[in-house]
């Protein structure tokens, strides 16, 4: 996973969390070299003001954006200057990667601690216990099941896991020293 996929991962996470408007608002903020007012973001995205505010507060809640609050000298009301919180983004991404790592480790454990059977006709895959329950016949088409060698899957999982562990270690070092 390089930097590109990390960013894609981040956008996917934002959209999952705040809806598609979140991705748009975040993109505008991360491209901007200066802090932006709510109304600047409205202009740049074409998303209505209420939705922009909702998204900004949600992005703020998960720590991806931050703001500076100031009083407007004309009417003494608060105005907010928004920007992306770069340090927090690294933390959020790292947390996501750690969650993915945990899932991969669980999957590896599952593959290592079971033996599998597969239907040669439609690819239905069962654990030994499930196959036993079905008298070693496919529950879908009734074909006889054959043993499924998962050593390649295990090998692949181990490789991805160790790469991801390395990547996480590197990024933790970077965050520590930034
Ligand atoms: Zn089958």
C-alpha cells in the first residue's frame, strides 16, 4: 500500500462516515493553501451551506479538520476559518491500517486452524466440520467435495500481513518524530 492507496482509503472512509459531500468538502480544504470560511467552501463545492456545515462538524468530530474562531468586526458574530489537520490525518490513517491488520490476522488464523473442502463445480467452500455435516457433498449442487489446499492463501496472507506491519512501524516512527 503506497501513498496513493492511503489517500483513496482516506476518501473512502470520509464518504462512508459523512456521505459524498464529505469527500468534496475535504478535497477543497486539502487543496487550499489557506484557511477557508464556510462560504468559501460553499462557493468552491456548490454544496448548500447547511450541508457544508454539517460535514465540517463531522470531519471535525473525527479530527480531520480544525478551525480558528474569530469575531466578525462588522456584526460581532463568530466566523470560522477551517483547515485540514495534517497530523491527525496520519493518526486516523494509521488507526485504519491497524484495524485492517487485525482483520487480516483473524483471517490468517481462520485459514491456519481449519482444513477446507471445495465444490469442483461451483466453488462453494466449506470447513471440514461443515463438509462433514453435508456428508462431503456440495450443499448447492450435490457434487462430491474435494479437499482445498489453502497453503497458497496462507502464504499470501502472511506476506501482506508482514508488509503491512512494516508499513505501520515505519509510519509510527514518522509520527513520533514529526
Ligand atoms: Zn456445488
